[in-house]
């Protein structure tokens, strides 16, 4: 287990408010990713990071920003939440050591009302 | 970028085999993955196959890879009710600057009937 935790697990917020989701890993993996999951779309990449302060946009980055000031933490911020950002958000890390693969957090269910 | 397609639904009887299919567009990916998601849970790595292999077997799971047709399949033998879940095919973007970004299929909802 790569030791990846997401917080909060659930959040309800109002339209127009900023929201920050946190992803924390304990094993020093270099690559981290934020995905959102919506019915019929699978998982879509929002942003990713390939090192401290090195981040880039994914497929669905509009309305989102990220920061990675430490290896272990990757933050996703919704600058001004909209109802279209109601979704389940998953953080993932790419395993740098051992078997290939990606480990996912348990997810954050975000509802924007 | 990568494009990954899966059928959305599969229904089988307990004890039968299940086959979930996936097609992708970029054949230069090194590994291809299958993930399982149970209701309300995160994604669990089920198995993976290296791109120079045609087949990989792991207990009840068999992965077949046809690189020419860019087709990946997952076979579950003796399917059980506990196998009911969403199954995702996932393919890393290839290339030196891809940073290992994963592209997922839409997910196949497997329903196993007693």
C-alpha cells in the first residue's frame, strides 16, 4: 500500500465558494495525479505533478488549480465552485518502486449546491 | 492523446466466464492496466500486462493483448457475485514527456446474477 490519503472524504459547498481538496502520500513517489469520476465518462485527468512545484494541466483543468509545495502533498483547488464540479475526485500516485501501477486514494465526494 | 473505449454493461450468471473488452489508440504504452471499483470505493489495481506479452494469467484472471488490433481483454473465470463491480481499462500516455498520465475507458459495469 502506497499510503495515500485524501481529505475530506465528503464535502458539500455552495456555488461560488473556493474549495481545496488534499492528497497526502507517505512514500515519496514523484508523480501524482488528480482525476474526477462522472457517470459515463470514466476517470478524467484534471492536473498532474511530476515533482515539487512542477505541475501541468490535464484534460479537464478549467476551473481548477493545483499546488505541490512538498513531495507528500498535492492540493486541488476549485477557485469558485460550480454545480458542474459536483463529482467524485480521486488522487493517484504512480508507483516508482516495485510492481508497476498506480495507487488511488479513497476519493472525495464533492457536492456543489 | 490516448483514446480508450469499453462497452458499458455486462451481465453474467454466477459460475460463467466474463469477458470485458477494451480498445485503445496508442500502441506504444509499456504497461496496460485493469482496475476494479466496488460501490462507494476507490480503484483497486486488478492486474496489468506488459506490452510485449500476448497473455497473462493470474488465478481466475486472464488478460489478452492484441497489439496489432490495439485490443485488450480481461476474462474472469468462474465469476462470483463478489466480482460485481465496475472494471476500468487504463492505458498510460506514451512518449518521453507523457509523465505517465493514465487514460481510462468509461468503465464496464459487471453484474453477476445468482
